[in-house]
């Protein structure tokens, strides 16, 4: 029987390790979500709502692919092994989310386009992407890859502001909110799409953990590395304007469901909540609360 009491390499009490273990324990497979009911129900989606849904799924799919690529520099510069473990789960989950959106397009959207005689489209078509969307993700790529050239506390803060706060914490959460409300039975004029709602619920839960990691890192940078909270406030505030532009253009004219004004208000609320938790020295939610809040 071993009597070795040497501490291990990994701090099991560190927040990032708890996030890592939560990710492992909440594993899910996008190919296990049943899409047959969606293929039938999507026939009842009115034309404007179908156009809006295609645009939303294209934006999410492209976004997940982009953030999968852009997260890698963070994994390179983080020193703590528990932080590195967490980032590996985030990379895996972003790739898994991209897989879900690709599968949904191939299995549900493309057959319905053919049935409606619309002609096939690709989720990568330029028609789906606005200037604010392109600008937001280009800025995120720049902020993340800057870490490989100049890894400073301020540049880490900028990376977390772009990736975890603006894209995941505000834009993505607003999109999940809109789609889940539209297709979960709240609107009688829209059918329920249970596979889509389940997928979004699982992705949204993963993203709650990702956002929590980014908020914790920003709070730590302010408290321990003397990063000026104004840098965070100004950066996220500027990026939130791009989010507002994306969300404000997200609803097709005449479409049934959550309107632009409600979505813009939700995005503003998420912005306020995230910033309050970071710069006002509020107690950050634990991981179980984060993933439950985002379901």
C-alpha cells in the first residue's frame, strides 16, 4: 500500500478544475439528439420564420467554427495545468457545437429547402453574414492571436472580453434565448422543434461554463494583476455595439416570434449582468449555478 502523500500537479480546488470536471460529467453527443420530429415539424414553419431560422443557424455554425480556431492561443499561454485542462474541454465543446449545427443543416434545413423548391443554400454563403458580424469575429481573431506575440495581463483581458464576454456571453446567449422561445411551443403560429431546442439547451449550458471561466479570469486580472476595470468596461461596451447591430438585423420582416426590440433588450441585460459581476467585485456563481442558469 502506497504511503506517498506528495501533492499532485493539479489543484482540485481551483475554479478551472471544477469547470473541467463539470464538463466531463455533463458530456453529450450531438449525434444522439433525435431530429426526425424536426424534419416533420419544420414543414409548418412560415416562410419568413424559415428564412430567419436559416440565417440564425448559419451564424451560429460559422461562429462555432471561428471560435474553435481562435481559442487555441489561450491554451498556449495559460500556465496553470487546471486552466489548460479546462481549455481542452472548451475547445472540444466548441467543435462539438459546430458539429451539431452542421448536422442540423444537412438533416433538417437542406431537405426542407428542397421540399419548398427554394434551391440548396450553404450555411457559409455570404448572404447570411452582416458587416457587424464579420467585424466582431475579425476583432476576436485579432485579440486572441495577439497573445502569441505579446502575452500581457491587458492583452489577456482583451482576449477574454472579445471571446468570452462579447461573443459567448452576450451574442450567443441572446441567440439561444430567441430560438428556444420561438420553437419551444410559446408561439402557436410556430411549430415545436424539439431537436433544435434540445441542442440549443445543451450548447447554452456549455457556454454558461465558458462564460463563467472568462468572467473569473477577468475578475482575477483586475484583482491580482492591476488591470484597469475601465479597459474591460470600454472594450465590452464597444463590442456590445456590434452585437446590437447583429441582433437588430436578425429578424425577418413579418416573421413570427421574438421581435428585434426584445432581443436587443435581452442583449443589453446580459451585458449589464456580466459587467456587474466582474467590476463590482460581486461573488461569481459556482459552476452548477452557471450551467443551470443557462439551460
